[in-house]
C-alpha cells in the first residue's frame, strides 16, 4: 500500500492506494461515524457496494443512494434530490458522505457534502483510474446548462481510500482515459515515471502492484502542484497540458464520443508537437505516438473545422481576452504557459487536423 498526504490550506488528508483495502475501510477513517450516506451508480453497486458497506462499523446507520451512471447526474436536480434524501434520513452534522465511484460520483457527492448543513465529512472511494485526478485538489462541482463544473467549490475530502482491485472491472476505454492523465502528469513532473510508461508494452488493469505505483506517482505530481497553488493561480495551470485542444475536441465531437482522457491524449500530441517546434526540444514524440497507438487510443479525428476548434480554445476557462494560452513543455518536466497567436494556432491546428484525419 502507498500513502500520500495532501496538505490543503485548512486541513490535510491521506490518499491510501492499495489492493483489497476496501475490506478494511473503517481503519482509514479518522473516527467512527454513526450515520453514513453512500452515493454510487448502478454499474458499480452490484460489484462493490456490499463489500464497502460490510467494512463499515456494524452499528452504523447506512443510507445508500444508487444513481444512473454518466455526466448527466451532475445536475441541479440530482443535487437537490441527494440533499432531500439526506434530510429524509435525518443525517446530522456528524454524518459522513461516501463517494463510491469515478469522477462523476466524487464531484457530485463532494459538492453535496460541502453544502449539507454548511459542510460535512466526505470520503472518496475511487473506482476509476481517472478519479485519481479528481480526488486530489479538493474541487467539487455540478454542471450548469452553460458549461461543465460551473457550480462548485474547493472542499477537500476527509480521506481517499483507493482500492485498485476495483479497477479490474473497469472498461478498457476508461482505463485508457485514466492513463492519459497519468502520462500527462509524468510529462509535467516525473521523468522516470514517463520513461517507465513509454517503455511499457501494454496498459494492464490486472497488475495491481503496477497500478498502485502508477496511481501514487501521478497523485504525487498532482499533489505537489496543488499544494503549491491551491486556488489555481499559476502552477495549477500546468495540469492543463493537452486540455486546451482536448476540451475543444470533447465538446466539438459531442460529449461522450471521446472519453475525457482520450481527448486529452490527442490534445497532448498537439501540445507536444507545438512545443518541439517552438523550443527545438526532444519530447520523445515518436515514442509517445507509438505508445498511444499500441494502447489503441483513437487517433483519427472526424472532419472538424479548424476555426470552430480555435473558437472553443479561445473560450477555454484558462484563456484570457480571447487569447489562447497553452501549456507547452520547454523540456520534459519543465512546463510553461505560452500565449499562442491566432496565425500560429490556425496553421498548427489545420496541419494537425490534416494529419489526424
Ligand atoms: P471518471 O470521471 O473517473 O472517468 P465516471 O464516474 O465518469 O468516472 O465513470 C466512468 C464509467 O465507468 C461510468 O459508467 C461508471 O459507472 C463506470 N465505472 C466506474 N468504476 C467502475 C469499475 N470499477 N468497474 C466498472 N465500471 C466502472
Ligand atoms: Zn483532465
């Protein structure tokens, strides 16, 4: 088992990553809770819900809410539905919210916990690889019609208990999605980890020792960055490598066509190409492309209009005054934020789209 301590401004919490630790959940909680509210989805519940509940204090009063999987659950309606269920169950300020699932469950249940009676404890039990990213950094949110994650807050969990055995049932597409963020973290802040990933033949969701190691290394990179910059000033932007074009592709293709990580992987390819061109540096691009191919990332894009993608990139949260700011790498492990002018961007996106069609 690996344990990483994340220092948030008000409190610190442990992220424990191990195999089979769901059977010993109570040992990872800071205290015993009389009332527990579990949020999970209909895909995860049949596999793991009973095991997690069985590992809680036998006398605990447990209420379970099982929702439909998918991003649509991060809605105002679902938010109030969960709050209603909590009041109905008579939960007080000392109750605990358990988020059993991926990023959707973590964001939703975390936001609910952050506002129920001005905030109660919440523990994340991630079941996806991608959730390593959302479970560190304390961001919780639901969506508004205007855009994703627009209603939310910074609310660190009380603990994160990450049992990698649950990854064995995760669909391959979701495994790829999660590993895209891991290789992104390696590129930003861990050259040895990057080397190890690029050398590897195939992603393997059954290799638990390797999963523990990979997730811990990714979490450490992210932790260092969010600790240095909890409220998203400069450093945190570096985590956006691959996301400027990635978000645009996700939205332009229609959410769900590409998983988040698949779109980010394509965005990274673009950002790394631009970086090599701009800084004349070697970012092991050929190896990265072969790694993506070997692991069957979708690398063929539908017919996108370059201008429409650029419009979306200009609207990105991280851009300012319609100027596109992108994270590039001066070298491996040395991210920088650069303003990219419209002409350069237009040329680069057009050429990229041609090669990816
Ligand atoms: P993330 O944002 O972390 O990718 P989501 O909450 O969007 O996570 O989950 C992705 C999908 O994978 C959902 O359909 C969810 O039900 C499913 N899922 C999550 N964890 C598992 C698991 N361990 N085994 C099987 N399916 C899972
Ligand atoms: Zn991301």
